[in-house]
C-alpha cells in the first residue's frame, strides 16, 4: 500500500527538497503541497492523505492550529500529523502533541530517519524521542485539566487493555506489543484503538501522559528495547 503524504510548509524550497528526497520511494507519494495552515486543512480534506508533514510556523493559521483542526475533524480519522520544526523546543513539543500530532521531527533530519518516521506514523505508531516524552509529561502535569482521562474511563479498561496501555506508554510499537503479549499485530492494534476510543484521545502519543499521570507507568519504564522512539 502506498503512503499518501501531504507537505505543509511555508517555504517552497523546503517542500521541494522533501519531495525530491522521497521521490524514489516506491511506497510513499506526495499528494499535495500547502504553504499555509488553511491550505493544509483544505488539502487534508480533499486528498485524504495518510500523513501530513506539518511545519509549526506558517503564514496565517500556523501548524499547531491546523493540526488541532485536522485532529478534531471526524471526517479525517485516518489522517495523521507529523510535526516538523527547526528547533525541538520543549514548549513546541508539548503544544504539538497536545494538538493531536502523532510525532515530532526536527528539520534537517537524515533521509532514513524521515522515511522511517513517515512509515511509523502512517502505521499508527507514535514517534516520540525521550526529550519529546519528557516535554509531553511535564506539559501535561503542569496543566491539571489535561493530565489524565476521567477515572471512570480508565476504570472501563479491561485487564488486557491496561497491559497494552503500559506497553504503549513504555514506547513499544504494535509489533513489539504483539510479541510481548503473544498475540497478532492486528490484535495489538485493535487493543490500542479501543483504548484510545475509551479514553477519548486522538493520538497515540497522548496515552503516554495519561498512563504516567494515572500511575500505570513510571519514568524508568520509558523506551524499553524495541520501542518506536528514534
């Protein structure tokens, strides 16, 4: 299956460079380019891209606002946003992930890492570096009304779903979760999707903060072998 990518960046040169970098990949294609956040939202709706490579800083509606709109649009459940920025500032990481982004990547990243990020996010994984995770946790803990899902929703999780939540928060991919629990990758993915639905979150990355705040996982459990963090 070909991964459909939408490039959203205020600089035409950056968009052209990224397009050129991934042009030779047989499983990834660029289906549109946006220079503003408004264009990104419109093209996300018209192209139904799998992944939006979204710059934080753009004219008009910025990347954060555009990500919030895309993530909240019930007509775009399969569109995932991978944020791009020139500087991995902690506040940007938190705001991007809170807006519903599935991952965070610095501009200038090496091609193999960019391709890996696109494929991971398209597959429904979260792309969080240890630094991004620390920023996410710190930001959520500093914002009481965003720190955790309601206790009733957490209580609705089955025992197996609680196991999966811990593994997701520890940074494991669906394949690694499947291996850990001796189930199929599709079963692991189903568990993750059900947990997200029950907890009312739109991005897998948000489960990290919820699990941390609720006491389901602790910092020393983050990013075990086989995780999806770079």
